């Protein structure tokens, strides 16, 4: 059977998509190659034609980083005011309790910090660090209207905004008090927006 020229690319993308969903839902240690390949409707033997190991696949998932960082990088504003307006819209949706299930499936930064730590995969930690830095730089871009210079350390305000937005979501998701969870998310959103103004 002959495959189309983009078959390998599409198959790899399908594995990444299913693995990302599984890792974000169940964690690194609770997901095996058989489960990933089954979710992608492929056989285990085919896995090694795309990835050397589960650790390499996990690193790719972290590096791809679907979620808040990607949403913030997609903003098109050219001034701090326009960027802040778009950030307000993005963070209002991201930190809305009604969207928690969708965000949990999509945001690697919020769903996987403990798994990145427990996996002890250096390349995954490196990728996670890069994505946190990118989000902080987006917050600084919101404040100044300028893209930060490569290698520059983000401002304290940007770093605090990362902690509030990502940490706020992660903490609220673990709580079983809906009113307190909503209050926490509202506070995280408002303080994040204040910090990046």
C-alpha cells in the first residue's frame, strides 16, 4: 500500500495530539506507549518510527505548549493598550471556571508542571522553562509594546503575572468549592492584568 507524501507528517501529528491529551489528563507516569498509540489508532511497533522514547515524545508535547502561551503569542496589537485589551480578553476566557475543562485539556503550562518535575526528563524541563520564559516575555511585551531582547530576564511584574495566571488556574482546578475557586480565578485575572498594564 502506497502512502501519500504527507502521511508520515499527519501520523506524527496524530500521535502528538493524542499523547498531549493523555499526558495533560493523566500525567506522564500514568500513560504508556500502548495507550498513546491505541488512542491514535496505530500499533505500538509504529511508535519508534516517529519517536525514540516516551521521554522524547513528552518533551515534544511540552515544547509544543498548547494553551495560554500560544494564545498570548497570537495577539496582534501594536501598542501596549491594544495588547492589554487582547490580554484582558484572553485571560478572561482562560480564567473562567466555565472553561476549566477545556483549558485543562489544552494548557500544558497549567496541566503538567508536577509531571515535568516527576518525569525527571531534562529535555522536558528545558522545554517547560523556555515556555514559561516566553509567556513572561509576552507579559512584558504587553507592558512595553516591545518584544524583549533574547536572553533578557523578564521583569518581576511579568514573572508574578505568570505565577498568578498559571498557578491560579492550577490551584482553582484542584479545589472542590466552586465559589472559592471562582473568587480565586477572578483575583488571579484581575491582579495579572494589573501587573501587565
